[in-house]
C-alpha cells in the first residue's frame, strides 16, 4: 500500500512536466488537397456510345 502512494505521488509530480511537451497548433497556411482525377475514359466511353447510336440511327448515311 505504501508503494502505491509513492507511485501515485511520482506520477502526479511528473504529469505537469510531461504535459508541457505536447503542443498542438493550427498551420499558418491553409491545407491544400490536390485531386488529380483522370476523366478521359468516361468522356471517351460516352462519345463512343453516342457515336454508335448515331451510326445505328443513320445507317443509310454510313
């Protein structure tokens, strides 16, 4: 029991010292997230689908 009080006293004495080591601050500049998304595949797919339907609708022209 005596060791428990010594241990609790040591922990409570070190707590203020250890709490000063952690510092959290907001950054000075805004956080920038760059999203480089390649949408070319979707555009080509849509154009190919539109072209196929146009050819089917106007089969006599082609």
